[in-house]
């Protein structure tokens, strides 16, 4: 009888322990669920706080909320603001006012224009002497120093006018919108989720322009002998960036001029931008100085001739074309020497 009593007491004790364990587990589970729900709740976002692009870390300009009852319209995508340096990025503060002006040309009278030769040359940025044309860095003001960016920004800001490449006589104006279509394609509408409001909107977008497609620049210039100064002088008339069209195998099919800019109009803009000096960062010159002092490498592709042909039209071999271009340069140089008597 005593064994039966002890057995029943043991079973009751075990049942009480199991019930207590289940209750404790249920209590802990409820606390954990409440804690998880509290942690998963999104934090309240300040509507006045600046929105940051997680990819670049830059503040982006967000569009104002539409008025109540307004129909949804296509919204533009947020655009990154230029990143300006908040501290002096160097030993001394550099002058970013860009107040430099180009050097005034010597006046040449019509009667003193004794001899003249018009030539077209190609500047290939892949040559070692032309590496400053590939300097793709932003300065302290957030302005890109790439040469093609300087040209495009000047046209976009209406500091200079671009001309259509249908000819090189600067006859037809070319608006910036037309240039943008050529370098970035047509604008198209795509559906996008607004990261701020979570709403689906129509966004106007186009492909990004790849500056690496600009490998060459074409310049048109005139060599003239000034009889009054007894000196051979050169005047650059125009600059045209050439965009490379690629084949499927990656080879270059053709180089097409995007637009022409009249160089005398571009000189005040080029005088404001420094050229990268790989030997001394403290000693820089302007882009206008680079062109006027001929600190670039180029080869002749055409001279003014009877049939208005380029060298490639009558010489097929590439090496022979370069030699013919060098021969044209030599004839221009020797023309000045032949006018002197010793």
C-alpha cells in the first residue's frame, strides 16, 4: 500500500513539473515575439532630413510632393549634386574664381598676309604627350577636368555655340539637346519605384555618356606668314571631338565628329581651366596656353587641295599616310626658312 502511494505522488510531481515547464516556455515565446515585432518596426524618418544616395554618398535633390488631388505625372530621377571640397585640398587655397583671360592675338593686316596654308590635324589622346586630355578628375569646386567635359559644359551653359559637323565651315548651329541625343541616345520613359515614398512613377532616363569613346580630336588651323613681322604664325580655327564607332569584334569602324566649336570663341573658356602637369602639380598652364604653345602631338590628315581630298583618299597604307602628313609639315616649315636670305 505504501508503494502505491509513493508511485502516485511521483506521477503527480512529474505532471506538475511538465505543466510548469510548458507555461514558462509559452511566456518566453510571447516575450520574444513582442521583442521581435518591436525591433522589426521601421524607424520614423524625419521628412526634413537630407536624402543620401547609398551608391555615391552624395545628397540628392528630391522633388517636392505633388499637391492634393493632382494627377500623377512623369517625375525626373534624383540627380547627384556636385561634390565640392569642404576644406583646402592642398597647402594653400587655390584661386577658383577663374578670372584669367586669353592672350590677345597680334593683328595681321590683309596686305601683310603674304602666304597661307590651311591644314587639318588629328590629336590622339592615347599618345604620351596627349595624356592631359585623359585627366578625368574633379577639382575643389566639383568641376570635371576632362577636356570633353569642358567642351560639353561650355556648350550646355551657352558659353560657346556648337556647329553641325555636316561641314567644317561653321555654317549650321547645333543645340545641346541634339548633341545629347548623339552621345546618350534618345530619352525614354521607364517605370521606377520611388525610394522615398515607395510609389511607382514614370521616370525620364537616357544612357550615360562614356567619355572613353572620345579617343581623338580634329583641329582645323591656318598657317600664315606675316610680312610685317617676317614670321610664320598659326591660328587654330576649330576643334571637333571624334566619337569612335565600334564593330562587334571590338575594332574601330569609324571616327565620327560630334560637333565643331569655333576655337576663337572657346579661348576665354579654355583660359579658365588648368592642364594637368604630371611632373609638378604646382606648375600648371591653362588649356588655352597648351594650344597656343603647341604642347600637344598631332598628325596631318588633310591640306587644302584642288580635289578637297584627305590623305586617306589617295594613300591607303597607314604608314605612308603618316609620312605624307609629316611631309606637309616639313613643307610648311621650309616655306618660312626659304623666305630668308643668309
